[in-house]
C-alpha cells in the first residue's frame, strides 16, 4: 500500500537529487529516507530511483508516481484542514508563502489580526518568488501564496544580467520562459486581488528630474540616456518591456534581487531604477529621490499583488479567514 509519508519522501528525493539531501529537507536521517524508499518500491514492485554517475534520478515508474504524488498530497492537505475546521477553528494551520516585500508589509498585520481572532490557528511563513511559490501551492506545500504580476506585460523578456556568459544567458532565458508561462496561468487557482502596487522611479538626490511629483510624473523616455539598476529576472524583463514601449532599450549596468542594494547603488549616483512601492517601505532611502513614473501608454506603471489558493482550500475556514485578513491589511494601507 502506498502511504502519504512515502510520497513525501519520493518528492523530496526527486527535488534534492539524493537521500542525504532529502533527509536534511525532511528533518530525518538518511537511513530513514532509504528505508522508506525501499518500502515504497516494495509496495509498487518496481525500482523508483536509478543511481548513475550523475547522481540519483527517478526511473520511468518513479516519474509517473511523482506526477500523481503532488495532486495526492495536495488533496490530503485539503482534507486535513477541513477536518481541523470541524472544531470551529479551535485548531488548524495556514502555511503562507510570500515574496519578500509582501512578507514585510502585508503579512505582519494580517497574521496579527488572525491570531487575535483565532489564537488556535497556527500560521507559518516561508518566502519564495513566483513562479516557485505557485509550484509550492499546487504541490500541497502551502495553503496561501502571495504573488504578483504585471498587467501590462506581454510576457517576460529574456534579458541576461550584466557580465554573464552566453551559456549563462541561454540558461537564464530558458528559466525566464518557463517562469513566464507558469506565472501567467492562474486559471486553476482562486485569485484574491489585494492591491495595485505602483512602480516608483528612484533617482540620485541631485538628478535634474528629482523634483517631479504626481502633477508631473517622469516619462520613461526622459530616462533613456541613463544607466539602469535592475532587479530580479521577472522584474528586469518587465523593465525592458516598459522601456521598449517608450522607444529605447535600457543600459542595465547592475542587476540584483536585493532591494536595499538597488537603493544604495542609486543613492551613490551609479544609475536610476524603478522599484515597487512596497519595496521602498522595507529599505532606507536617504540620498535619493522617489518620483512617480508613467508608461508610454500614459497609465501609471503598477504590479498587481494577489493572494492565491486552490479551490478546495478556499472552502477551509482558516484559509478563508487568512485571505480576508490579507485583503483587510491591503485595504488599510
């Protein structure tokens, strides 16, 4: 008989590539992982892993079983939450996955309100960017994922970071293409809109455009001759799309996923940047100016921030309450 604990071990082995790494991820010993894999192989009467010079890989049967394991474990997770909800939310859990800027702005007040209303509900948080967070949600590793997307984007443009090799650029392009497809397909999920996060221009304090305000936002075309500091591949791709719409290709000299690093580089006069408004709340920004920016279409540039869950999980009271609290935290801003 196939047991859920065996499927969790199989998924960890497939994700990490070894029994030892799977044991570290699951918080158990390597012999325990080996024993559970042997028990699973015995129950299906066929090998599930193949050892080779490149390490450990799933056999054809292992790949088939893994394909079904995510759905099975996700269904089990939903069942566990519904059973806990029968007790009237005196118990239960909500596992959140959030991108960093939402973790520091939206999540704290939402979780505080939920704990105040239902102290018996356990809430946990890990950080991941979309599309990884969406894969975790679909794989049963969380109940709620906070994510974002750019409503005016036509798809992530493949833009390598500065100073990468051609091989690295091709690898990044492949990852970005997969990320774009996964991030844009939410048709199987329940989508709870939270807020539109405006993109803000960051300029060195002495920049000629530093005094612009809402009555006269900066047109991206006015920054065509600047050196740029860009963020993650998805955000970098969106920046290139916006600039292309304004008639130019940005010269990206620096790329970093660390928003405080972006702020520091701009403050040092090394370039300009466009960041989400939520990111600026978590970073000190002395020595620079923040200005509103407008896309070539004339509309304000924004990213949509949403909370996502699976249809079955949306019916679980603890999950529904978490979604409500996240929406309340966003509305209170």
